[in-house]
C-alpha cells in the first residue's frame, strides 16, 4: 500500500522543467526580449530627429548655421553665468 501511495505522490507532484542551455546558464532566463523594448523606447527620439531634420532642410537652414546658432547660445549662457557683459550687436536697417 505504501508503495502505491509513494508512486501516486510522485505522479501528482510537479517535476522539474527541462530548459535549454541558454536558459539554464543565465540568471533570469533568456534576456533577448529586452532588445524590442529598447527599440520601442528609442523610437520616438529617432522619429523626432527625422522630423526635425526634414523641417530644417525644408526651411533652408544649413547644418553649419545650426552649429553656429548653438555655439552662440552656449557662449551667451556661459558669459551670463560668469557675470561677464554680453556684447550687443546692432544691425542697421537695409530698406
């Protein structure tokens, strides 16, 4: 009778699941599912860069003009932060 109970208990108890070598070797199983999430997180930034590039190209602003504008903005911020005087540029009317 006891052998029958032991046999029945072994049949009812869950067995250890077999896994592939990759799943066994890593701590939490196969982690390749992270790549799609990473791409989905980065996708809006890529779309924003593409839209910004197209709008910049259509408006006629060159990459050099954007770099110069960024340098002026950074230079202006650093000089204001140190308390130095920001030079003012006056433009004459051309009409």
